[in-house]
C-alpha cells in the first residue's frame, strides 16, 4: 500500500508542476493574485479623505466573515488594522516583477 501512496503523491506532484507551468505560460492570475489586488484597491479607496466610514464598514464585514469561519475577532481586527496602517504609511502594492520581463510587445 505504501508504494501506491508514493506513486499517487509523485503523480500529483508532477501534475501540480505541469499545472503551475501552464498557468505561468498563459499568464493567468491565481485566486490569490486577484485577492491581493482587490485588497489593495479597497484599502486604497478607504484611505481617501471622506471614506473612513466606508473603510470601517468594510472592515466590519471582513471581520464578521472571518469570525464566521472561526477566526478570533480581536486578532482579525488587529491584522486588518496592521494592513491598513502599512498602506497609510506608504506601503505599496507588491508587484510580481518576474511577470514584467515578459510584458506584451517586448522583443523576448
């Protein structure tokens, strides 16, 4: 039985490598890539003058959703405030520079 589990894991690992390579070649963003940009845009909009109430409401919705998943309310709010403070202090969106080397229209 150990050999079949090992064979299955090896097959799955190879499948994952091929899948990741295919995603890289097609330049398809992952779920996490989309979520990171959405978070950046939401916090950035909320930090604009006059948007504090909207940002607070958004934080409460996010907190409630994570608490429903079993996360601690205080820890969740602390993490959100840390992220917001980073953006407020000038922390910029973390781009993936390896994607820029294959920009459309480039000679390579």
